[in-house]
C-alpha cells in the first residue's frame, strides 16, 4: 500500500492539471497534448482490449454497462490507472498528440458537453419512469408520494434545535412569511395537479411542489431528525476539539443562511434542497451537543450492494480496507475543518467517507452485506408525503398513464438507438473517434486542429489495438509510452534480483507463482502466456487441457454448486483458444489486499511527457 | 474442405478474434445495481485512488473544477437546445448534486461557470439578459458573477 501511495503521489506531482492552469492563465498559443490510450485485453470484462482518451488528469472513455447501455464515462486518471493497470493487470500504451491549447480546450469542453447531454437524457428518462409510477399509484388510490430528503425527519420526535432556526427565519424574513408560504405552497400543489387537465401529464412540478409544502410543514410541526438519520459516531473517531466546535458553529450558521435563501428561492426543486439543508443543520446541532461528529446517512434505496465471501471476511483484505477508509474519513474531517472556499463540497466528501467507513466496520461473519457508494453524492433519503385529497380525476389519470406508457417506450427505444452497444459500429473505439470528430464542424477544420483525421467506419478500427495503431499513424502521435501490466512489471524486478531460469520456472505458472494468487474471476489456467510468445501455443494447449480436466470436475460438482465450476472451466477453455494461435487474452488479475508491496517503480508514465495536460 | 473437428476449431478461433474486439465493461457501477465486480474490489479504488492527504486535498479542488466545467456545459446546452428556465435549473441542480452541492445558488462558481458557458455558446454579452433564466437574476449580484465569468 505504501508503494502504491508513493506511485499515486508521483502521478499527482508529475501529471498536475497543467491543461486547466494554462487555460486559466490565457496561454492560448502554448502547446499541450492529448493522449490516446490502448489498454490490452484480459479475461472477463474486456477480452478485446480497450481505448480511451486522456485530457489532462481526466480520462474519457466508453463503457458497456450491465443494463446494455454503452456510455461515455469520465474518470480521474489515477483511479483509471489503478483499476486497469493495477487490479486488472493490463498494460497501457499511451501516445501523445501535441495540440494548440485552444484546440485541446475545445476538445475537453466538447467531451464534457457530450457527457452533460447524455446525463440529461437519462435523467429525463428516470423522471419519466418516476412520473409513470406516480400516476399508476394515484390510479389505484395510493396517495402516499415519495419526497426526497423527507425521510430524515421523524414522524413523532420533536426537535430541540428547530425552534431557534424557525425564530431566526421569522426575524430575517418579512412578518407572516411562513403563513403566506404555506398557503402558497398548498395552492401550488393544486395548480400543479391541474396541469394534467391541459397537458395530460403532471410533469416533475407536482412532486417538487409537494416537496416545498412538506419542507414548510417540518418547521410548523417542529419535526426532529429520526434516530436512523445519522451515521453514528465511530469508536475510532475522536471527540470534537474546541477549534472544531467553533468551526462547526460557523458551518451551522452558513447552513442557516442557505435555508433562508432557499425559502425565498424560485428554483423549482427547492423543496428537497430545503429539507436536506435543514436536516444537515440539525445534524450539526446534534454534533455540537454531543461533541461527536454526526453526519446524515447518504445511502439510498437502490445503492449497489455486495456480499462478502468467507475468504474476504477472514483474510487480511477487509482489515486493510477498513483501516484505509477510516483514514480517508479522518483526512476528510481535517480537510473539512480547513476548507474555506468550498465548505459544502468538503462536507459532502466527509459525509460520504464516514458512511463508507462505518458500513465496512459493521461487517462480520453474520453481517456480510455492504452497501457501496461509488461516488460522492448528496443524502436524499425519501420520505412519504400524504396527499390530503386526490385532486385529480380517475379519467385524467387513466389518460395520463397511457400517454406516459407510450412516451416511456418511445424514449427507451431512443436510448437503445442513441446509447446502445454494437460490436462493430458502436464500440469504445468507434465512439471515441466519433466524439473527437464531432468537436469540429467539418473534416477540414478537424484536420487543421488535429493534424490528421480518422473515420469511425474505416477498415478494422473497431478493433481497439488496430484503432490505436491507426491513430498513431494518422495523427502522427508522439512520445509513445508503455505502462506494463502489474505482474509483468513485478516479474521484471524479480528477474533483476534472482536467477532468470529459477524465476521463469517459478513464476510462469499459477501453482508456484509468488506474484499471483488464482482467482475465480480469472478462470482456471496453469500457465501465464502473456510473457512467452514462442511457447504460447504449447502452454495454451496445456491450459486448454487443464480447463477440460476442470470441466470434468465441474460436471461432477453440478449438483453441489449449480454448475458454477463447470461454467468457469468452459470459460477457461475459451480463453485458452487464442493461445493456440499465438494470441493472448488472459493475464490474471488482482484484488485489494494484494496491493501491498507489489507496485513497481518502473512506470514511465507522466514524468517524460513534454507538456502535461 | 474441413473436417467437422477442424470446422469447430476454426469457428472457435474466429469467435475468439471477434470477442477480442469487444470493449470494457463498466467497473464504476454507477448506473447499475448489478455489477461485474462482486467483492471488496468495488471499494478498493475508492479508498486507494485518493488515499493520503495530498490526494484528498486535491479532490476538493478537482470536484469544484469539474462542477464548473459541467455547469458551463449545461449552459451551452441551455442555449443551443432552447431549454426552459425550469429545465435548466433542474439540470444545474442535478450537476450540483453529483458534485456534493445542495444549494448551487449560494456558490459563486455556479454563476461564473454559467458566464463561461454563455460565451462558449456564442451569446452576445448584451443578449444574455434576453435569456429567460438570466433575465430572472438580472438584478441580483449573481448576474455580475455571470458577466465576470463571461469575461474570464
């Protein structure tokens, strides 16, 4: 882990976001580069290799998602490198394209816009799905409607802190503000419901206005936070210091101002924002009173969950990760108390990291499930708002339901057309070049800007490694670099330290290798073939035979494991086939606890790049 | 020409070659409840990619920078796709949510980024006030931030 941290620090130092800095300084004529990446194949998720574009410290690439969508993804370079090169043990080739800063900036902006457009599409599809469900619920007489962030508040508990906040709001805003706001909110809900008469649909406004009404009710009913609203204090966390308490009071006051502003705001979705900031305000009050840091529980209903295996619970990996997440949480706590420019971002990062650390600390032999927050997000726990009267006639709801069903199917079809995957016409290589090309109004301007041009439909560029080779040729890419896969990198170190033959004999197979531990995900195999081209067909034949033997064993075990072993063996045979013809896909992969001490220092990545983006 | 065995062998090899053209499956798991990874690996990158004080400190600034880029991008789309004021505000809210910001109206960087987006969308400075959302904030200090961002 220590070596890994050193590596990441190295990357941070040498690949700082010069791209943005130069842009901010207005160095329009300076030259920067964008990088084409080729990530070679491995078993499982990426048998065909992968391509990506690195712009500064950010990587843009297209990924296939399990719901069959194929989407543009933006990731930090260090996270990308760690996943693909370290954990998934894949080598990365990098070729740089020097560009005028204004062109490079234009490309980055364009990719960001593509991402925004994609997100908007799926947000509106999700909105449509929610509206469809809402109308169906109303049709069957269900008047309980979910409102984001309402779930943090208790139905019964009174808050000892809310009256002060309410008094402050009443002092700050014009007299009678609350009474008037409540009256308007109720009116607005009814107006939003009436929209169905003219437009046939409720749209997002109905739930949003209900959110405003519920937020105001929290104040009038003096509802406190539910006891389950918090991520509780952890034993490993220290008490709040005097300085921290003072800083937390300032943050509480800034939240108070935010709530006042939101109450006067005209943004349509302010209801959920008022509820969230009020819940945070109360969480801070509870922290100050208990002298222990408490934050809201950010886990949401359909958050990704994993169930840990015995091996993961009893091995050292869990302990390593628990320690890492606690450390991350402590670091973020310190940073939050230091942050002056973006306190809300720092607070959200803290909320997320405390939740992750707490979630992992709960794991034991009986509690195996963990919920995973893959990114920082605002706490949104929905609560139920009950409609006092249905407001809308059954006939209108019926019509609306039909309308929404048709529209939903239409948009789903559009999603398939716009964001579906196709092995040849729409894959990671074709879409990357298509997106790059669409930065420019036409081919001529593109050639002027990029110094070359590639067509997504030309020849075999849908195959990632051919795409990369053609990009190197067509764009006259420079400074080609190669980041070896983790096992190969560590193997080189061993060759330097020990006898070559001994290392080869020991490390060429999965039974005696010290650099690799067999994992289910990698399928059963005996020999690594990524570092032995000439022997590959022979070793491949042995892998194939081994896979077949495992298949027979798997067949016998079908009644016990439901065919899992057999299935893995078949996959193992499949990945051995290319080895018979000098090809290689499978390289083995790694997992968490194995990161210790195996990160080589031979990475040639960012230091020798002429101008780092 | 080929025996049955040879034919099966060839089909398998061709299948392998075709599969080799496939792309990467998501590791990020953000859009799906089902995933490729079903173990602690899912958490590894979260803890490791930003471990250490330096990485975490940079993360706040990185988040802020990406937030501004995203708000600028959505502003370009607001102009070019002729979105309504409510739609635009919902989109800014969605971006803010993704970056851990609950009240984007309190973030000056939101309005600076909007200004940058307007310039990128080719809106004339004098015409900014004609766009419905910006007309609604024309009398507030946020509008000055939009103009400052526009001129950056």
